[in-house]
């Protein structure tokens, strides 16, 4: 859309001024494995208030709960060619509408009938080649041509490439593309012949400026980043970090080259879902005015639910996380016995590497009544921890944005975080001189530095409760909503669609 047309539509009270298609591999409440799912849900809703019309395009995974499958309405189907041989595949479109956002699910049993939703890269590469190409074909089929196609992570990274090749002279080829990096660790790397075969992309794209990373391998994220009209990542600090060899996951050179079209916009959280005053999953909902009386009721309920001693005097540390190296769990593991001083309890919720799952199971059996580890994925326990814990651990090795510290703050649970990525941008360190800040932070990735931060938190919790409670109130009042960031995305969309 030209700038003039966009401006004309903006003055029209009934026509939204920007049309945006979101393309990504997961979206709460349909399918969620991590923060990407939260963003795919919350950002489109926030964009509605920025005068955008948003469609979210997702795979129709078989693992989606029946109650959501029942919401879907058949919108049409067609055959699409994929692969070097031009094999044809069925593309079905199943649609749902929720609170003003349209969700189009791409149906194909061959690709999406198994997995949770990810399986292994060997199968995931064909799955997301199909998904990326089908997303554009669906937009053409529906005749809904967006100004912006906003793609998320490596699974949707081929969209900008298809847009400028197979779809360049089709209606959707008019759109501009934005590719957001939620986590650079996962890139969609495989052998060149495997990606060549499945993507069907032309040979000349399998060179170093685009998909190729070495003599044998191609990288979907790398190609997408080169072709996208703009790249965003989910915090300003991570946008800088990924241009360094420590955080660039092998793409730092590529990202430095493309840095003129790279910016960081911090994530928010959906403050309607994450609202301690209305949260139906809580024992006792609370807000800034009554947290002193009510938060303790949630703490007791959490202790009971998790099989811990019910003791108001203990400090409860919470952890809700994927249990992987990224999350700094080796630091926690190293200092665990030193955290356990008789006055501290630890509650853990998460799944992931067996090394960490087993470590937390072990601590649970070693410190009966003081440590509880639920090795599972469970939304309701997560809410109970955010509300019932006193402090919340996020000592990540790297953290593009991180949502759990935002949720913890919103629920008045004080974060203890490492100063990296979005953690650095969202948690201001406690300053005892000025009585400011939102949590306890440490800089270097060292176990003793985490222990020091935990001990600083304990000191304030046990010896200066008044200041602790002031920090709780400050955190609950902090703006962690999507409002400001959605406005920044809308500005970016305007800039791009005006070009
Ligand atoms: P990442 O996307 O790297 O996993 P984020 O902090 O961005 O981390 O987002 C994590 C999201 O997943 C949060 O909403 C968190 O509450 C949720 N989550 C993580 N593990 C679990 C779990 N085991 N059970 C319930 N929710 C979880």
C-alpha cells in the first residue's frame, strides 16, 4: 500500500489503516511451547488498538486440543506444488475468529498430524518449508493482501524468500516483510540438498550471502534475514548482543552486515490474561491495594499444592522455565545446597533436558518439604507460582526478551535475573540508597554471582520487609503491557509500507 493510500484509510473511521499477516509456528491458546506462543497471541490483539487488521497464520497441528479444533470453519482448499520435483500437496484452510483477530490454520495431515508440534529438524525442515510457502498461497487464495507480513523465527523465515521469488509477481508480492528473531539459537540448519529439495528455491539462493553457511549446509534463518525488508528482535540489548560472536550463534557477521535494517522492540505480556486481580486460577486474587493480606494466602496455597511445609516465614523462590542450558540452570544446580539455609523453599515447574529434570527431582527428595519440582508443563501451576512465590529466578545464559520476569513483576514476585538481553532491559536493579528498582541482578555468568544476588534478595526480604513490600508494589505498578511496543511495531509497519 502506498503512503497516500494508508493515510487515506487512516482517516476513515471504519477501515483499519494497516493489514498485517502474522506467520509463526505456535500461538496461545491453540498450541504453545514457550514465549513465541505468548507473543503470537498478545501482539496481534495489541495491534488492533493501533488500528491494524490482523490475521494469524498457523499450522493445524493434530496435537491441538479438541475444544479449539471445534471452533474452526472450513474456508477452502487447493493443491500447491513444493519440492524440486514439483510434487503437489493439499492445502486446507480452517478459520477461527477470536476477539477481532482472524486465525487461519493450514491443514495438511502429512506434515502436521504428528509432533508436539516440533519433532526433529529432519522432519521439521520439510514441514516449515511447506508451511511458509502455503502461508503466502493462502493469502492469495483468500484475496486478503496484507501491507505487512510479519514472520516469526526460523520456522517462518523462508516466507520473505518465497515472497520475492515464487510469489513476486502475484498479488501478495506487493507486501513488505518483517522477520522477528525470538531466539537465534534455533535456525533451521540442514544439508543443502535437503533444503534445496524441499524448498524448491532456486539454486542461486544457495550461496553465501543467503542460505549457505558452509560447503555442506544451508540455514533457513540466514536466508530469511537477508531477504526480509526489516528485522526485529525482542529487546534492544539482544539486538546489540546478537551482533557479537558471544551471542550471534554463528550469524553475528551476517547480522552486522544487515544491521541497518535491524531494531529491537521489547516484548510485553497480555495484561488481561496475566492479571492478579482477576486471575481465576489464584487462591486469592489481589492487586496493589491488598497484596499484603492476599499474597500470603496464595503462598500458603502454593506450599500446600506443591507439598511444602506451610510456613509464612520461609522465603519461596520460584522457577517456571524450559529446563535447558539457555536458562542458566547449571548456575542454580551449582549453588543449590548453598541456597538451602533452612529458611528458604524452592518451587520448580518445567520440562527439558533430563540432566536438569533429574537434578531437581533429586533436590526434591533431598530437601523434603522445602523443595518441590513439578517436571511437567502446566498453566495452572505456573499461575500459582507467579502469585505465591516471594522471588523468581531467571539467571539465563542469554535471554532474547524473557516473559517470566515480566509476569513475575506483574504478580508482585521479585525477579532475580542475570543482566542479559531483555532481562537487562526490563528489570532495573534494586538500589538501596535510593529505594528504587524492580529486582536483584548480576552481570557475569558465574555461580557465585547468582548466589550473591539471591543473598542480597534474602537480606532485604528477611531484614527490611518494608522496602521489600515497596518493591513488590513498584513491580505490580510497572507497565509491562504491549501498549508501547505495539505502537513501535505500528510505526515500523507504516515506515515500511510507505517505502
Ligand atoms: P522461552 O520462550 O525461552 O521458553 P519466555 O520467558 O519467553 O521463555 O516464555 C516462557 C513462557 O512459557 C511463559 O509464559 C512461561 O510461563 C511459560 N512456561 C514455561 N515453562 C512452563 C511450564 N512448564 N508450564 C507452564 N508454563 C510454562
